C-alpha cells in the first residue's frame, strides 16, 4: 500500500502555508509538495503564467501568422 505524500497549500488571505485543505478553495493555492514550495506559491504562479503567455503568443503567431513578418 502506498502512502500519500502530504499536500501543502498557501492561504492567500494570511500568506501562510497550510498542511492539507484547511482553508476554503477560494482562499488557497496548491497543492505543493513542501512547505517551502507553498511559501513561494506567488512566485511559482508568476513564472507559470509567464510561460503560458509566451506559449499562447507563439500559438497565436502560428495560427494567425506573424503580423510583423509581412
């Protein structure tokens, strides 16, 4: 039988990491694998958002064509 790893969440109101789903869903980010990851949730989200925006920009260029290359 495999043990589940504990999940950490960031309470977006208090800014404190919490072990497990203690806060309502609209007040938490996660899950994360560690306390430290949860503590850095905003940095992780910012990095992921930047990557997704870049991927979306590339997708749009391929779909619509690059207006700057005309």
